[in-house]
C-alpha cells in the first residue's frame, strides 16, 4: 500500500478541482477512471454531465497520482487494478447496475473490471491505451534504465487538465505491463462496449482501436472517431458530442436495444 502525500506544486493546473468524487443520485452507477499521470479532473466534464442526467457517478484518484512522480514510480500496475476494483465494489454496493469506464489507462482498468465482474452492464472507453505511440514507447524501453522522469511538452495541454508536468518513466513500464495483461483478457470481456477515440491522438498507436474491437468478446460494440480531438478526448473541443454519444449508448444498453 502506498501513502499519497499531495504536493500541488508538482501538478500542471494545481488550482483546478482534481479530487476524487462520489456523487450519489439514481440506481445506475458510472465509474470513470482517469489516465496515466492525470487526476479525476480529466473525467470531470463528462462526469458532471452524467450526474446531471440522474446517474450516480464515481471518479477515484488512482495510486501514485495527484501526489508526486516519485510516489507514482513506486507503484505497480496491480496497485491501479486493485484501486479500480475497490472503487467498482463501492459503487456497486450503492447501485442496481454499474457501467465502468475511463480515459486512456483508465479505459484499460475498466476493461479489467468488466472481465472479472460479468454483472457490469457496459463499458465506456475513451482513448483506450492498448498500444502506445513510438515516441511514448521510446520513453519506456530506452530511457527507463537511465532516467526516473522526463519532462512533458505542455504546449497545447487543455486548461482543464490536471496532472504531472513530467512522465515518471518506471511507472510507464508498469503501464506497458498492464497493457499486456489486458490484451490477454479481452476475450473474457462480453459486455456492450463503447470506444471513443480522437483522430489527432499522438500519445497512442491508433491501431489499438482496431485491436480492441477485434479481440474483445463483446457482441455489441461501437467505435466513434472524433475528427478534431487529440488524446484527452474528454476535455477536447468535441466533448459535447462525446457526451451525447455516451448518453445514447447508455440508454441503448439500459433499454436492451
């Protein structure tokens, strides 16, 4: 277990709201996990829109995030998986039905929960990080023996995004290990699946979308490409369209369409 000590000076946009949240409302719950190096601020816009529609919404802060890159480098992929499972069980205890979802690494954690808990009714994945771009993979494979962190290029980062100003490199290796685990579990995922991907995402290898679509065991699955969006599709300029897509998907699943 890792103790998280918050140091906001290490965060980009330290002034904005990025705490974990649990907003109780109706009997349908939605779990939304943020991505690698981020905080729940990354899923906050979508979460607020879902809560406004009467859904109970949970957004956990994953281990090693929102505190310090050094703390994140001490985490293992199993810490993130365990935290996501705990958040799911807490939400399921309060709701009759639960959707699981997330952005980037958070989408992988949602797929993991769905593989283990068949009672999950649907999966919401945004920029699912099954394959990293060559640039990001370079950080993991080449630099990890020599560096503990690498500065990010923060140019163009959304003013509502919150997270580390650096990439913790050993933690990135843990993300790669998590990817391998999730790829093996995809055939065990059978719930309805939503995939939303920004066309201009330079963090991921976009072939991962096709890999997810082909390998997952779900019969009902949708892919939506957001032509003007980048990696953090939940904060980009097409968030209103992403919200509409998400709400329609949830309604179809609940109606049994």
